[in-house]
C-alpha cells in the first residue's frame, strides 16, 4: 500500500510540473501568474522531496532489516558452534590429534621455588591447535622395559596460542612428614629436562574449563600450583576483552612460592573488572600485607562471604584435597547450587562428595560369584577375579585401547561408558566423570558390567 501511495504522488507531481510549464507563456497577460507559478513549483518540489524521503526511508528500513537478520544469523551460528565446542570438550569427543605427539621444549622459566614453566613448540615449527582454557596436557615419559607407564597430566597455564603451549610444574619432593617416601617421579623428570629436549604429549583435553555457554560473573579459587588453569582462564578472558566481573582468590604459603605473579598483576592492571585477593598462610618477614598479599591465613567460605558482593556466581576451584573438600562442602552449605561449582583436584587430592570408600580386598573382590566384565565394542569378556587393581588395568591387560593419564582419578582421561551393571570406586575422584561413565583407573565391578569399549 505504501508503494502505491508513493507512485500516485509521483504521478501527481509530474502532472503539476507539466501544467506549470504550459502556463508559463501567459505571464505577460496576467501579472499574478509568476507568483502562482513559483508557489506551484515550490509545492511540486516539496512533494517530490517527500516522495524521495519516503523512498529513501523504505530502502533504509529494508537495509536495517537485512542487517538485523544477518546479525541474528551470525549470533545463532556462533551459539551453536560454542555449544558444540563445549559439549565435545566436556565429553572428550574431539581431540586435536590421536596418540602422542613430540613437542620440543623451546624455553624454561623459573617462576618460584621449585616451580618452572616449560614452553612447548612444534618440533617442525608448525602451529599448535587451540584448547579450552583450563584444560591440560598429558605427558608421557620414557620408562625402562617392563616398567609401568609414567604418565602425568599438567594444566596448560596460558591462554591458547598457536606458537606454544605452556606448562607450569612444581617439583615434588618427599612430603615433610614422610621423608622416606619417594619424590614425584614425573615432576623431577620434567625439571631435569633441558631446552631442545623432546616431550611426548597427548592432545589437550579435560572437563574442567571455562564454559563458553555461560556468561555469569566468576569466582575463581586456587591453592598452590592449582593456580595454573586459573591463569589460563584469566588470560583468555583478558584477551577476549570479556567485561564480566571476575573475583580471583589465590592461597599460597608466601611470596617465595607464588608463581606467575607478574602475569597476574599485569592482567589486573589492564582489566579493572578483575579483582584479585591473595592469601599467604605463612608469610615471610619481608612480605607486606596489602602489598604482597591481602589476607593472612587460608581461604575459607567465611572469608569469601566477607569479600564477595551479593550475586549469582559460577565458582571454579582448583587446589589440594583438604582445601577443595572444605570449600566445596562450605559453598554447598551456603546455598550455592551444585551445578555452579566446578572443581579440579591435583596430585593425590580427593573430594569427599560421597561416603568414603577405602581400598580393600572387600572392594576389589565382591562376595558371591565372580562378576563378568564385558567390553561391548571389542567383543571381549572376562571374569573379574580381583588380581587387577582396577578396570583400567584389566582392560589394558586384554590389549584393548583405552586412554589414560594420571591413573589416580584426577584427570578423567580413562572415562568409560557403563552400559550395564554397577561399579564401585576404590578412592574418591578428583575429576568429575560424565553421567553414565566411570573412571576406569579407580573403579571395580560390583556386579556383571558391560562397558562401551
């Protein structure tokens, strides 16, 4: 209808102009004619301008609708891509490469006492695939023939970059209360390596990462070397110029053991939406409160409640077992929904979210007839006789391929889908297995089970 109206007005303006041109020769006979002529011409021009403006407005509205459609389309495609990416990472359904890949140690940087950063680059100078901030690399160390594999998972400690991956690793000595215990084999091996050495790694993976589908304000809590995935998350947020409010709590003994401090302070200076709170449990005489650290003591829920404003946050936690257990249980007791608490423990840590299960002969050997373990995909079946420490060891003994990393329930690499039956954990996990899956490295069968392997 609007188009027809414009056409009619266009024709009316053309007729008026032609009429004025016909009347122009009669000016001499009628002195008033020139005045009427210019009045009519002015009205015609105004009418034509109105028509032009309406036409331009219609074109502008069409362009606006088209741009809005294209913008909505791009946003929808991006949302689908983000959801798919997060789902693949969560279920480990996508890996940048299969098996192991040699990476060259391009640089080594001392970060703190017994803490070094290892910069890994492609041996041929190629670009490295991306990963989700918070994920880890699985390192495979050479062992003598007949020895068990030496495999460890270390969180990536920088944002995704094409030129290198960075691992920041603390060398583990024997515990102070157990001086005769063996030191950390993998961390000491890695700290002994030099620039130019090659390290075999599996592709980045892990279910603990910054979920791109969520956009809530964040609370990041780290203890000790558990700071590494948090630095990856913070650096990624800064690089993306993410404007949501982020509260970062970090607990460590003192400045001597405070890794990646310079990078964290630089991120804080450049991004005012990042609020950092450092706690030293054993500050050195030279450590100054409100300069080197903000709070003396350990991070607990009471401290969080004093510092945090009211609001709905997503909580990400990574640290040693006792700290994680206390914080997770405290947050739940304070009313934080469970689906807003994401955590990752390291080392021998565990989170007691269910009643503890002690490793014992009773756990390894169910009473009654021996349960069977059937691997549906590879069509293998065997009785569980308790000789193996876990389902992972049994599966490897059958020659069936299965991913594994820490072999302690902390990395989630060995997650296997349980099609039938019940399993039991011989220790508490530090990683969360997807629903319907078990962590084969710390699981044994309670009844006949069928696994999708």
